[in-house]
C-alpha cells in the first residue's frame, strides 16, 4: 500500500469519528494526518458514526489522550499533536493531566 493511501484511509476514519486509530497512527505521519487527528477529537468525534463512547465525552477523551501520552514514546510531531489536543480538552473541561516526561527524544 502506498503511504498516501494509508494516510487517506486514516483521514477517512478520523472524519467518521474513529479518533483513537488516528491518534495511534501519528508517529512518522504526514502533517495532514496531524490536522485530521485534532479535528477527529475536537470536532468530528461528537457525532461520528464510528466514534467510541470514550471519545464522545470530552472528559473521557481527555483521560484517553493522557494515557496515550504516557504509555509509550512518540516522535516530536506526534507528541506535539497529542499535547495540543490534550490542552484543548483541558481548557474545555477545566481539568489538568499529570504527565510523566519521557525525557529527550
């Protein structure tokens, strides 16, 4: 499969509300996938046909993204996107996440 095909498939899943699959595919991804990941969580997950219950609720999405950030290392672009989404969810919910730093990348 061509890398552009894989990116297109993930963007389609993001549009349908499958945020977690897209968030897990961010390492090494093209910039347009990072944009789709932000929109998947912050806009499309509200009523997407593939949206998991955890991503329909901003507080549960906040916890899920915090868990993604702490479960393994991410490249700097993926970590930046995940932190941006987490920050926006923190702003919306009034909750902060305590994250352990993984150290230099």
